[in-house]
């Protein structure tokens, strides 16, 4: 039940973020849409590694039985999410620096005002 809710939340975040990226012309709203897509991917990866009543993947003599091995949470999606958060932060900072340059050069937040990008 919880995993299904996480998958639905992840899908909704990705769809809302894509809608924001594709339909908005304001550079800050596009960056917010990208952040929503990024967060949706993070929630999806966490949902993949979720185990109901799971324990931390710390193995010792006490957790040597097969039952305890099946109830451990997969650490790889969590590690991927930590890496993705750092990469997403760097990409968002880069996009914000481009937005500042766009504002300083063109005095507008709209991407349509950028004449050099048009063919």
C-alpha cells in the first residue's frame, strides 16, 4: 500500500514538473519544474528500495537468518538518491546562474526574450 502511494506521488511530481517545464516561459518557473521532476525521481528511487517493516542493512551474527535478510532495506537506491540530490543541487545552481545572467543582460525573466536562441 505504501509503495503504491510513493509511486503515485513520484509520477505526479514528474508530471507536474514536466508540465511546468513545457508550458512556462518564466525561467524561474522552468527551474522549479526541473526541481519537481528531480524530486519525483528521488521519491521513485526511494520507493524501489522500500521494504515494509524493513531493517537497516547492517549484518552481524544476530541477523544471519534468511528471514532477517529478506526484511532488510536495499541500500543501493538510497545511495543513488544521495548522489542524485548532490547532482541535482549542482544543476539547479547552474540553471540559477544562467537565469541571473539572462536577467542582467536582457532585463526579462522570459525565455522568449532571448533573441540569440532563435534560428
